[in-house]
C-alpha cells in the first residue's frame, strides 16, 4: 500500500509566543485515500464542495498528455471566492522545489551530492555527531539523522527569525537547533530541519537569497512564475482554517522556513513541478534536469524517500504537506505520465474529498 504523509498540527492551539519553544508539527500516516483521489476523475463542483465542506476553498489540477486542466471552488476568505490563480500555502511540497534547486546546482557543476554538506556551508556548520559526515543527498532524502520534524510558523505579532537563528534555535526562532545524530543503516527520519540546511547550502553557494535563486532557476523555468516564497504574497491568496472550521489567526501562519514549508502556490503550479520531473525522465529538450539526475531524484533511499519526494518504485512519485490551515498533495504516475495536484485551505478537506470520491 502506498502511504501518504502529512505534517499536521498536534492540536488547534497555536504556537506559544515569547522565548518558549513551540510544539513541532508531528507527522502521521494516512491510508491511500488522498493519493487515490489524485487519480480519480475530476469531480463536478457540487461533489467536491460537498466533500470538502461548504466554506473550504480548493483547486484541483491535472496534466494528461501535456494538457493542463484546472477546477476550483469554495472560498479563499470571507467574501472572496477561490479562482484558478489563488495562492495556497503548500507546506512540505516546498521540499520538492528545494531539491530541484539543489539539483540545478549539481547539474551546473557547483556541488556533488555524495560529499559532506560542510564543504559548502560558509556561515554556519551542522552540529552533532554526524554533522561533519552528513551529505547533501542524505539531507534531501531525510537520512542524514537531522533533527526538527516540522515548523509551526509565526503569528502576526511575533518577530521572525533569520535563517541562521532558525538553524541555531536562537530567539526569536520557536524551534530547537538543527543537529545531526547517528542513524543505524541510514534510516529514514523526516526532517524539515535538514531541508533548512539545504536552504543555507543554496544561499552560500550562489550568494543569492534562497527565494531569488529558486524562483529564477526552478519556478520560472517550469512555468510557475506566480508561485512565491514571499512571507506574504502580493497576489491574491487564501486564508486557512483548522478541521473544525476555526480560522487561523490573521488567515495564515508566517513561515520564514522557506525551503521546508514556505511556498505559496496553486494546484497548477504543483502539477507543473512534477511534470518538470517527468520531462527530465523523458529526455525532453527543455527539461530542467538531465536524465541521470532525475533518475537519482526518484530512486528510493529509505522508506520510499527519494531526493525531495516520495516514491513507489515504477509507479508513483508524490509529495504532500500540511501547515496550519492548509493541505496540499501532488502526484504523478510514472507509467502513464498523468499528473494530479490538489490544494485546500482547510485541514482535512483533501481527505474528506477523497472519501467522497471513492466507494465505501
């Protein structure tokens, strides 16, 4: 069975402000409903709205034989309906974009996947017993032994930490320091903290802000130029809500942890991200990666974890995410080339939508 993984909130209590560390977001395993829904026929609006709830906004995108189709419904916020261009927080789907950015640096000869990341870091070094040995590829596949499962974001009145404060667990960061500890047989341990080390890697190698480099070399290249790592997008965006329907304070949590959880995007953008991987696997002239790197990306390392995505070998590649108030999922079938993605601004709405589509 294919397992899908979200980083949900532990409860609907938002992070504690001040110097105390907030509760990290746990990871739980769903059954295959959400992934199955990604390849079910696109429903009519009434069915999708009924499954997601009357106030939940959503977008569903599909790419079949190169043709993109999009459907949307529900409310982005009070008085504003979702359209094809409404941005949603896509949470951990950010990690796939981050990995694509890292692989463009490999493509261009600026780094090697299987050497310790310490060779490329300039402003900060990864502490812990494996800090000197953790490789770039291990960070991408969650096998480096790095800490910090996920990030809870920041409320409207909280100060935002910079990247080094996040990595060091230093105020005003509300998460602990990122460390690397030994893992027997390179076992998988999901780590948003490890992805933040990749953000430092990209910035230290390029001399550019993570958002600037990644937007130019990945998002614009694949036709997802409206997607953004901005803390607050300039374009229209959705406000989030918990499973109970209670709105997130001020509409969303702010995520300076860009590489791990900070992307705002549409369902179409997510579909284009995986289409870019498929194009690379198919030797397309305009492909973002050479075939060998794309193949490495979709090769499982441990527990279905490839480089920045999850993999059912020979079958499906996917990623998903959950921030406070937002769920997202994207998936592509390797055999057929079909790509599907969905985003919602209410936690649990994607799972409800899947249950409404599939027979009991």
